[in-house]
C-alpha cells in the first residue's frame, strides 16, 4: 500500500515574495506561505517536522532563494518540496521564466532569479522525488522546461523524479483576487489540504491534487493549473485526506485536551473567514477565545493563533498588545531553529520599528540572524527594553 513520504527524510522550502519596489504588491502571498507551512507540518496532513520546513519571505537576493534549496537538497533523501509564490516574469531577450525578487524590475531578467538556476539546484538534490509548486505568472514555462522541448532541451533540463505543478499555463497570468486572504491557486490548494476530498481515498496523491485543483478553479472561471512529471511521481501520496473517516472504527475516549484543540482549530478557521469578509471585530473576539483555549491545554495551533491575532491587533491599531503577544510567542519558539522563530522575530521587529523602538527592532533582527545560523540566545538574555 502506498504511504506518505517519510517526514524525517524529507524537506520543504516555501518561498514567497509579497513586497516589491517596482512591481505590484501581493499581500496574499505571505499568508499563503505561512499557512501552507503550517499544513505540511500538521500531523493530520503530513507531519513534516518544523525544522525540516524552511520558510523564506520577501527574499532580496538569488542566494536567499537558492541557498535554502541547496541545503534542503543536501539533507533530503526521500522527498523535496519547493514552493514559490510571487511575480513571475519573462526577460525581453528570452522566453524563459524568472522569479521576481523585492527589487526586481519588469522585463529585466538580470534583476530576478532565472528559473534555470532553481532547476539546477533541484537537479543537484539527493532526494528520490522532487516536487515543485509555482504560484506565479507564466509559471507554466517551468513545466515546459522540465518536460523538455526537443531532445537537446530535454537533456539539459531533465530532473529525474520531478513533478511540477504550476498556477497557470505558460502564457497566462496567475490570479491574486483583491480582498481575498490567498491567491486563487494557493487558496484552493490549502482548501484541499484542510478539508480533504469527499469520497476520495485515505491519501491524496499529486495527480488527484492536480485534478481537484483544476476542477475547483475551472468552476470559478480562474486560471487553470498545469503539471509536468517524470518517473510516475504523480502517484506519490502527499497528504492525508481529512474528508475520509472510517465509520466502522469505534470512537475512542474524548479527552479534555482534544476538545480544546477542536475549539482552537475551529476558531482559527472561523477568524480567517471573518477576516476575509472584512469583519475584524468578530475575528478578534474569536481569536481571543481560541488563545484562551490554548492556555487551557489545547495542542498544536498556538503559534498560528498568536500570529493571526497579533497581525489583526496591529491592523486595528492595538500595536502594544500585538508586541506583547509576539514577545510571548518568541519565548516559546526561541529554541526552534526553524521558520516559526524567524517569522516571529521578523513580525516583532516590524512592529517595534513602527512604534519607534528602533534599537529593540535591530536587536530582534540580529537574533533572527542568530537563529538562522543555529545559535539563538536564551529568553533570559533576549533584550526587550522600554
């Protein structure tokens, strides 16, 4: 029977560029990257260890994108997942795909990351299976490049065991709907991971994921995804199907912690829905309840609740409370050298800077760099001064 990739031997690198100097902003990208990381690390979806999932937000250099991919490629022996969300573009001198950075200028490929360099990193990876997910304009060009276009290009571009899933055909624009929390493609992808596929098997493989994505996007008249694969990787299960329930299995005892966890998960989902519809007041109330349930012994979604609540607090002008909440989150993740700790530091530094605490913001950012290098400091020495 097919099984999910071994989380201990697998890695994921999730990259998202939401902020640009010369291109339109994509605010939905950051939420998608962070929430996708949470789903991959959720034991009910896949269970990838947090330290095996690298999240890169708003990279400003090719190294910021490629170095984590090369590192993950050295470490993974089972499956490597690389996800990019942001602007895709074409150079005026070629038809190749480029991935935009924060300082990228339109039609100038040398200011972006050439997809061929990412392809080279994938080819160098040790993993038996490689999955590339691109949520960007013109991303279908990547599928064409990996599949090959003629014998010469196929020989140059082939990536053994690669599966490429893209947000749009090679000459279509991907869609980031105004006012929605996620891009069209990533929103549907997260929906499948969170709710599963009705009447589907226990495990969702890549081909099923593609078919359901296409069906749901077509029903909404949105750009359709594309795929390319080698060596039958499409049959690889990627996630547990949350819609699948074995009704013949007797239910076990319901523990208090399980009840709290269910309340937290439901509250988080409800708050996100309320935010999508512009109802910040009720979303705040729901998130406060969810946070209280966490303190009563719930498991799993504490950081997600803290990040969601702090972001909403900042948006509604309650910056001091948002900072206090992020400081609490930091003390919980300071020893985890992974995306959560860096993300908390980044958001905390942003709020500190906005509130005029520039020195403290610099100290927090320095700590984020220490975490990235694997030498984070203890909470006792973490300097927050007012």
